[in-house]
C-alpha cells in the first residue's frame, strides 16, 4: 500500500472548507458587545475608527465641493452671511448629503474590518426593527412637544420674551424645503447615530465591559461637530449621552434614530416655514438661551422613560439571540 493511500473501506476525509467571512455575533451579548465575534485583534476597532473618521471628513468635503461647483454653474450669488452656497435650499441639500453619504462607508467598514454583518450595527436582532422604530417616533413627538412647552414656561417664568407665531414664508418657499427635509433628514440623522451611538460604542465594546467611556467620548465628539454657544453644546452633549444609554439599554439604535430624526425635522421645518433656512444652517448665529436646557431635561426624561416602559411592556430584545 502506498504511503498516502486510504485503506480500503475507510471513508475519505471531508474536503477542507474555508471559514465564512462574516463571523456570527456572540449569543446573549449586549448591544455594545456585538463586535466580539472572534475577530478580536486590537487593530480592527482602531483602523475602523480611523477609516470612518477619515471618510467622514473626505466624503463631506467632496460633497460640499460638488455643491459649490453646482452653485457656481447655476449662477447663484457669492457666499455671504454664512450662506456657503449662495442659496439656503441648496445649502441644506448638500449639508445633509455631506453627512448622509458617509453611511455606506460605515456599513462597509463593519463588514470588511470587523467581519460582521452590517445589521449588527443596527440592533441585537441583526437588523433595524422597523415596528419598534415607528413606536419610538411616536414617543419622540410627544417628548418633543412637552419639551417645547417646558422651555416656553421657563422663558416666561424668567421674564424672557417668547417668540410669537412664526412668519409664514408661503408654499413656494416651504414646499421644496419640506421635500428636501423629508427625503434627506432621516438619512442624515441616522448616519450620525450609526457613527456616534453605533460604531464608536461597539468599537469600544470590543475591549471594555462598561459602555460609559464610549458613550461619553462619543457624545463629546458629537458635540464638537456643532457650532453652538455653550448652552447649545451642553444640550447636544446631553442628547448624545442619553441616546447612547438608551441604545445600550434597548439593544439597538431605533430609539436614538427616532429622536434625532424628529428633532432635526422640527428644527429645519420651522426654519423653512419662516423662510429662515440660512439661520438654521448657521449654528454660530443667535445664542441658545439657557432656559432651553429646561426643555431638554423634560424632553430627554420623558422620551427615555417612555422608551424603557414600552420596551419592557413589548419585551423588546436587549441581548443577541
């Protein structure tokens, strides 16, 4: 018998099978630990974070440059008073696109660097839970209304003048802006959540048992991208911190995305209705009153409490299956 010959009657060994590229998420893991899938080399979260950060900058610059080029072709006026594109509506389109266009890069980084399905960035279910997301949208609307009422009450109690009914710019100006807001704001807001409450929290989670540091650092980075006064920055940091906690506690990004989308759609929608989109895009303009923090506290408290109550009542999964 030759040396490598299989004895008669003995089964042949099974052919070698290459392991699949996408590694399964760990079972029974919290949202912040979903990247612990066996591809645990330290370089993966570090390289992935650098790729996402560089992509955020490069893609944003490319989109803005494309917008400026289009603005020049269309013959809009030179940028004045913070109007980078010479036209507020065009500025809104490319400002939102400069962020939304980063989302495919985030998903690609998850797939290529961490060898996991991009759906694990959405939730412990490995996908975006749409029914739960829509429920959170309803809660976000209620929380936002109560927060606005609390802010108005704080302004009134401190003797500050509250603005009356907004001026109506007319459908000719509001209509096109509304279309842009409805089509692009959900993607812009979701992209920011996937980066700051998704990628960062899970990247830190590959090494840290407690998500606090990831939530705090992600919220600081999130706030640093805004040009508000100190009150506005506190507001944005608080939003990011609470949404990070909500994401971990509910096992996904559905609630943070819902709150972020509702917030931004209201902010841009009111500005567009009043014909003041240029002011909405200029974050360094009028300072945010400190009384706005009262509204923020009420809004975030109502939303998080409502989300936790409804998640428990509907048995929303908070760990991977």
